[in-house]
C-alpha cells in the first residue's frame, strides 16, 4: 500500500518523549495531541485522527508488527466492553483533574514544585535534570504532570501491544473513546 | 439433473456495537472494502470484500469475523 506523509507521524511520539527527557517544558507541546483529535471530532471529522494521524497508534503498530514485539493474541473481551472503556476514561479524567489541581496548588504557592515524573499514577521517578528553571513553578508542575500522563499511557500501550495485538491500546485509549463519543453525539443530533 | 447449490461467499462482518472505530482494519484491507463510518464503527462493502480475513486478524478488539453468506 502507498505510504503517505502522515504514515511517518510515529516519529513525533519518539521525539516528544525524548524532548521531555531533556527539557520537561517541552511537555506542553503535547497539548496538540490533546486538542487536535477532539477538535477534529467536534467539527465532524469523526475519528480521522485515530484513523490516519495518531502518532501513538502508529508507534504501536510499528513496534508490534514491524519489530514483531506483539504476541498477537486476541485481547480479553472486556477490553472493548463499554463499561471498561468508559470506566477507564472516567478514571483517566479523574487523574487528569488531580494533575490540574496540583498544578493549581503549586501556582497558588500552597505546594512546592515536585520535580518527578509519576509513572502509572504511583511510581515516582526522579526527573529533576530535565528542569532548568526560568518559568513560574506551576508551568513546570504542569509539564511534569502532563509528561507523566503521556509516558504512562505510552507504557500501558506498549504493555498491551506486547500481550495482545499491536494496537490493543486503541481499544481503551481515553482519547479514542472520547472522539467516538463525540462522533456518536454528533450523529444523534443530526 | 444437476441441482444448483446456493453459492456461499466469505465476507467480513463487524460487530458494530463493539467496534471502537480505530480504523486498523481499513489499513490492511487489500480491496479498500472496509471503512470507518463517521467515527462510529467500521462498515464492510460486501461487493468489494473478498473474505481474506486480514481485517479480522488486525482488529485490536478482535470483533470482526469472516462468515459465509449466500452470494
Ligand atoms: S485510540 Fe488513542 S492511541 Fe489509538 S489512534 Fe486513537 S488517539 Fe491514537
Ligand atoms: S479494527 Fe476493529 S475496532 Fe477498529 S475500526 Fe476496524 S472493526 Fe472497528
Ligand atoms: S475480509 Fe479482506 S477484503 Fe474483506 S474487508 Fe476484510 S480485509 Fe478487506
């Protein structure tokens, strides 16, 4: 099949995660991957982002298929069930809200800046080398928080890529669930 | 007299209610026979589908089956 320019967007994933390793403030760039899919869905593009452009999905395909890291097993049935997908989305949103709250507290001077990346919402990794100062503490706190989310979801994606099929993450990815929900809401109101 | 048997053809069938509309299936179909409809679910164009099963093997949710249908 013919390759398009957008078939190479997996590189963006690697560049993004690498940048955050050296300068955590680059985590802010990730807001693009956050708003773009939602905006596309809101303006009627359905899941075009998932279907064509998502760097994360492409990276998982690459690791799973090209590098053959995937066991290529059928994932358990619950993975695509609505209760699990919506439940995971809800959990993700709560954790996202908590991250914003911590950012707010740091901004209000009620909490010191924590220079850690939190993996899987629990494991604190030292990451202070990636912060060089020069911005308000909340700007840095948001960077650490947002990068933690990106790294965590990439890790979960890689784990389910290895265990099941390459893009098993896409079955329960909160972004994918949200864009499908927006598409549903749109088609119902049409 | 030779009795004509009803001919069966293999076609992909998507369990729509379980489809996450990720579009992985569309990328591997050699015939362009499967597409994601409006970000909702994947749809098979039975006229084009040759029942090769590539989409079914690719689907990360494993919700596509290749079934025999009357042609
Ligand atoms: S489901 Fe998530 S990871 Fe998969 S293509 Fe969509 S946004 Fe990307
Ligand atoms: S790969 Fe499976 S879940 Fe994804 S759009 Fe196709 S049928 Fe739906
Ligand atoms: S069975 Fe083969 S031809 Fe039919 S939709 Fe799937 S990939 Fe395409």
